[in-house]
């Protein structure tokens, strides 16, 4: 096999692409990865999951320090050093990106820098920044080109007063006031961060509740918590016009179902209304693949496209756009290429995590979706106000909610809002994967005092009608 001939070439080095490449290499396949960004890691590592969570950690620490006297710690005159916050974020990203580069070397994966595109059956072209084009021969191609911020056509983006989630990571000072358009995970997280940092935050959401995909009880609880924190929450509302003015923006907000518009003023508007797949210039037409009207690549349950030996994973296909989903898809495709027996991914078991304050996490059916699916539903909840460990932490807001089938006791979904929700959800993911009943979870001994006790208590509530300790 020549130097530029490969068993597998992966286009895109995000959490889908680089994990797929590593698994291919582990299985003995000669592997290349192509990335146009100077750094490896993709949106998640460079402009998404990792930098935003670094900011959230700083925000959490700042909040904790200002309440230090609760635990008998004198920490007078606690101040936010936003310059240092940004240095911490940048260092975290750089360190993680270097880690991905190390993994490429460790697994003997060839990294080709430049814009990658399919150039016909078994061919991938790589265009470097200087215009040099290299052609790779590849038996298999995995497309993992990711997504970019979606913009609204009626909003002029100057990337100073009107910004997207990429822009706001790089700002040099905390805005005095911030309007966030969209209360999904991204919008809700940035609203949480900048509220903690001292901005006057308004969160505008078109749907009925914050985090619209979450269980309604959880979304309502988050809305209550945000209002207590001083975040102005406007649900069932839509932004219809944005004017750039000196020193900020004027934002026209109308009730979703009609009525007079309010004009809000702020230093900055964050547009957090979702993302769009990067499929426009990756050579789909050269192998007869047609993206759908949203730009996504149609695939089967094994992420195979209509073209022989071409696969697509991550944010360019119609599966949940989450880093851990893309990574699992990458592993599945790598093992399929290597001839291993694989199972399609059960996307109903995808954990959703939002790292705001308080955290939100879920897996499986919401109560409403379970009823829509035809189940006779029973639920059980346990509030963190009744958790000894949560009280010790000073973080006793929120709850755990179990959704189960009343007939067979099958666990259908778990929903959490509260401290360490994004860690606690892992137990529920495993339980769903193992097809656990609520009774089995109730009988599993949970250590005391822990936050995890709330999982067992919510299970007991679903099984018996009330928790054991409430």
C-alpha cells in the first residue's frame, strides 16, 4: 500500500471523527484523518463542549466562593478576573487539543491538514491553505464534518453586539447586559454563565418552556430557579427585529401567539438557535449522494450512505447532535468496516446533559412522550431538598424524576435537575441499557450520604408511591 493509500480516511477531526479514526487504527486498519482547522478536536473541543464547560466551572467556583461563609470560610472581597477566566478556558482547550494530536501519533494515524472532500469513488482530495492539493486513495471514507452556528436571516451579525456561540467564547469583558435568543442547552448554559458573572440576562424562547426537549416538570423547575437568580425568562416569545445601536442592540420581542412587541435594550445579543450541517463542499455529488433539504446526509441504521463504502456520522446526519453520539457512531462504523458484528445504536438511550446551574440531565422517554408511545405511565420523584448530601453542599434545589411502565415496571426514562445531574444520569443510562425494572433499581443499595441516593429514592417513589426517606 502506497504512502497515500489507506483502508479508511476520516474527514473531520471532531469527537466523531477522531474516535472513529482511533478505533479503525486499533482494529489494524491503515487510517488517515483530514482536518481543515489548525487544531484537532472539532467544534466540541475547540468551540463547544470543552470551552463552555470551562466557563461554567469558573462561574460555579465564583458563585461558591461568594457563599463561602456558609461553610465557615472567610473569603471577603471575592472578585471576578475575567481575563484569567478566559486564559483558563483557552489553556483547557489547548491542552485537550494537544491530547487529540498525541492520540493520533500514538495510534499511527496520518493527519492531513486542509479541506477534505470526496473526489470520486475511493478518492479524497485535501486542499492545504497554500492551495496545494493532495489526493488520497481510500477503500472507505467516513464523513464527520460537523456543524456550524445557524444564523437568522433578519439579524445582522456584526460579531460584537450580535454574536453566536463561537463569538461569545472570545469576548474580552463581561457584557453589562445580555439577551439570549434560544433556551436550548447552548442558550441556557450561556445565560447561566453570564448571570453568574454579573450580566443582566434575558432569555427568550419561542417554545412553552426552557430546554424544550426535556420533561416538562424539569423545564418548569429550571425556569423557577432562573427567575430566583434574577434571569428574565420570556417563553412563548419570538424575536422579530434586531437593531444595532451605539453600544449595543435593540431587540423587538413579540408574544408567540400575537400581541404587542416589547423593545428590549442590551449590550449584546447571543443568537443560540441551533446549528447547520457542514455538507456543502465535501464532494457528495461525486459519489451520487444527495443531502436532504436541511443539508443532512441520509444514512441507514449503520450510518451507511447511498454510496458504497462511504459513511456519515455526527452532526451531518439526523441523529442527536451530541459529541457522545458521534463518538458511538464512529466506533460502530469502524467496527463495521473491520468486519465485526455490530448492533445499531438505540438513540432513545441517548443521555442529554445541560451544564447550567442547576444542572439538567435526562435519558429515555419524558412522561409526555411515554404516554404518546402508548404506555400506561407511573412516575416517582424525589426532591434534593430531602437529600442530606445536597443540603451539605448548599445545592438542594431540584429533583429526580423516574418514568416507568405501570404494567410491567419497565424503566422508561429518568430526568434530573440539581447538583451533579450530568454525572448522576450515568446510572440511568446503564439501567436502560440493561432493561432494568424500577424494582431492581430500588433494591440496588445506594450509599449514604450521597447525591446518588436520590436515584434510589425516586425509584422507590415510582414503585411504592412515595420515597423511603421523605
